[in-house]
C-alpha cells in the first residue's frame, strides 16, 4: 500500500471537513468514541483559531485513512493534539508517520507547549502516547443536558454583561474563582464579549453582582464556560440559576443541547452540574510530554 501525507491549516475547506467527518463517523461506529470532539473538528473551519491537520491518504483508494489535529485553543501558543487512524489501518506505521509530521508542524509554528488528548477508555491510543514519552496530567469530563423552560428565582436576576457597571466586580469574581490577575480577566472578558456566538451573562443576587457564566453557540449546541460565583454568594443557588438560565436561553434560541467541560478533580463543580441535571457523556485524558 502507498500512502500520502499532507498538512492543512485552519480554516479547512468544506471537502476536507467532510472527509475528516466521515473518518470520525466510521471509526465511531466500531469504537463508539466521539472522535470529532477530540480532533476539534467543529473549530477547524473558524478563521480566528490557530491550528492544522495532518492527513494520511491511501493512494490506491484515494481515501482518507488517518488524521492528526493540533489546535492553539486559547491563543497562548500551547497546542492540544490528537490522532485518529481508521481501525483497519492501525499498527502499520501510520500513527507514527502522523506524529512525526505533527511534531514538525508544532516546531515550525514555535509551539511553547503541547498536550495530547486521549478518550478515557481508548487504551490503544493511551499506550501509543505513553510509548512516545507522554505522561498523564489531568482529565476533563464533558457533561450535557437538554434545553428546558426556567422560571427565574425572585432574588436572582440574570442579564447580559454591561462593561460600565460590571467590569470591576466581574474582574474580582474571575480573580476569586480562577486566580486570574486583572490583565488575564480583561482578556477573558474581551474574548467572551467580542467572539461571535458568545454571550457573557451576569447574575445579580438582591441587586448585587454575584456570579457569571458565558454561553457559546456552536451549531445546535450551547456550550457553557467560565461559570463563577463570588465566594460571598456561594451556596445560595446562583450557579444553579445561571445553568438553568442557559438551558432556557438554548430552548428559546432553538438549540438541541447544552454542553460543558470540567476537570474531574473539581468535585465541587461536578456536584453543582449534576444537581442541575447535567449527565457525563465523555471524558478526555490529557498527556504532557515528559521525554521519558
């Protein structure tokens, strides 16, 4: 068999997107894993995200049989990458070839850090990354819920963010929740208020700014991110109200699903999401290069 390997930078064209989607769907039928998620396929057509694919083709069949993706999601020159090879083409060297070209691409782009993404129960891929010097670092779980009508709490009022009145209090909340310094909070606020499809929401408890969440529309899904409640107002239903607000907003907006990601070590957040009716759908393990 003869194979060709090419590189395609983000945003990829529609034909390439469909080829990768077919590869993911066919492999999912056999493995039962959501490969589109770990390959960041939904982000690959966005012009404001840095990333690239390495694609392996079976020349005889003119068919895509392997793909590796690398994406600088936060714009910090740290790339998250993952590899998928069609089941019948595994263990014949395509994985290694993709990893080599991927590594060259990261070097050319001056990557300052990298994380390898592996679906929790994918023992084949876990063994592969460990073989090449990557060690486990942490895990993130994806939770999902259906849209539903939400009756707003009489004490909690939720509205979009207003810079003039909210900025200093929001910076304080981000600092308490995420440990961000002022400049980092300003960057997060700017990203969540200027990126298409994102809305930064504010929760007022008895007219005091108590919490925040950002909703991000991707296709027929509303993603939840940057959920935070000021320590003075925790345990009073603010987080649950914000989560339910996004459920209601998604219903009114015509989306079919609400999704979020959380580190599995964050037991407090897990309890909040489960209480609000979110169910774990997938876990991704992150591996960092150790060179061992």
